[in-house]
C-alpha cells in the first residue's frame, strides 16, 4: 500500500503478526513533527470515494473484512495540531500487519492550514510553537487569518461561496454521513490532556487518557450571542444516527514530543473497544473512574477579586506571588489555583487581583507577546478599561466521574 511506515520505522509491519509485538514496535518510536509531516503528505495526497463522492486529503486504510461503513480518524481540524497523524499511522500499521478487522479512513481536517503549518515548521523548527499559532486556521495570501475549520456556518450546505472552508465543511459532513464512528484528535496551546467529548460512556472504557471535560460546549455557548451562526464539527456530526462512537481529545501541548504517543494510544484503545483490532490497549485495568472536569462559563479579569482601586492608566498582567514578590506568570491548562491566590497584577498602580475560589482552569488568557494574531486568546496585559471584556479562563470543577 505504501512505504511510508517502512521509511519511518525501518521495519516492515507486514512481517509482524503478533499483537503485542505490533504494539511494542509501533510505540517504541517517538514520531517527530518532521516524521508526522511525511504522514501528512501521504494522507493529503490520497483520496477516498464514499457514497459516490471523491474526497481529497483522506485515505482508506483497508481492514481484513470489507464492506460496511468505515471508522474515521480525523487529524488536523486545526492545522497546527499534528498529533492526530500518529493515530492514522497506527491504523496503517495495524492494516499492514493484518491486525485491522475493518476499514478505517484517515482524514486531514484542514489540509490548507496543515500544509502551511508544516511548511512553517520545516523552515524554522527551532522557532517556538506560538509563532505557528496562526496555522490553527491558516492564513490568506495577504496574511489574514482564515476561518476556523471547527467553526462551521450553519448554512454551510447551501451557501454560494466556494471557499476552501465551505468546501471542506461539506467534505467533512459528507464523510460524517458514511461512517460508523469517529475520533477527532486535537492538541492545545497549553498542557491539556483530556477527553473533550464523547457520545457514549462505553467508548471511554480502556482509555489511557483519564481526564474528561463535561459541559464544555454549554460553557462556550454561554458567551455566544443568541443568534448562533457557527457550530463545531462535533455539534454538526452529533445528530447523525450512523455515528455511534464519537469522541474527541486534546493530546497535550501542540508540539510536546509525547502528544503523538497520547494520540496513538487513545486511538488504539478506541479501535480495540470498537472491535477493530485485537491489539490490546495499554490500560487494561479499567476502573470506570475518571477525573471529571465540569467546565463553567468563562470568567473575565473583572471577575477576580481586586485588592484596591485600579488607575485609568493601569495595564493588568497575569501574575503569581513568589516569596513575597509579584511576577508575571502564564498559568497553564488545568493548573490548580487556590482561593485568595494572586493571579494578576495592575501596573503601574501595583494593585493585585486574586482568585475568588479554588479552581482549575482551561483556555487561560495568554500573553499577547506570544499570540499577536488571535484576540480570542484573551491577550494580556489588559487595559483597565477592558477588564470585563477579556477572558481570564474557563474555570472547571473537579469531580470523580464514574462510568457505567
Ligand atoms: Zn484543535
């Protein structure tokens, strides 16, 4: 089918028939971003025909039994999130070893943004991750940010623009109508390793990722205007009855060397749970207990406790207190914050802002110095006059989640 894996692993997976040997061989290797770029090139250069429509940027990975709807592994709905390609590579390895029971399709969510991301990475791999943040969506020829592929207009099927964004939304919805399940693999600006959505509890059994966000969509929509004009892909696919297993994960920080491992390991657990392979997942001691994080609507800097009176010229930075000194500090995803803790400081006044409650947050406000293109990051420092407009984070309540 392809020499892709031989080139990456220097090993012919077709000669491996033992499930544990397959697993050990695949997971012994850490797939670098440069190597994931070759997986991208392979999938991006492939096409599938499903329900009479040919779709580029997707590959059919044959199982032993043909017929029936395939299972989909979706990578790079955001271009700068390459980890999901490791899940597609795993499915190819299973297929070549004869250890994949039925067909799987690997899909690049946003091929345009993903291509730009890899070009930028390969041109300057030492540049920090944040410099590639715009390739989450991709950029136009003039450098403007393109629409987010995970924000799909509600009228995507009928609108007359033939932009890559609308055409790909139609491709993805068409795929959604012809599959029996899907994993949507993302990564994060911060250190976020969690399950962000699942349709059925049973699909998480055996998962190596043990944190589960709940009410994420509700928390996000709480701040959206009543007139909903865009939806996430998850929301668009969710009503389709043919899709039984539908899960989404954050596999860690975008370019963390472990992110591809987390993506592939979750993919293995899912394929095993769906009866698509007898290669065992890593977590075979399932307790059914997960760390639940109930996502609350976002808070702004104005929702913090302000110790004193802000001055009109103040600029507020995210901060922490270390041995009595206040210093700028970027809080990270799921980082636990205690009630009363200093989390921001106004300068030049020196007024500090504290957390009102204990919480762990996600999607924290990010330093503007690192993210210059995307106002949705809640960039800091924040002008005192805009305190109530700029996101601080989405606080989460921790609970023990027991699945049936
Ligand atoms: Zn994403």
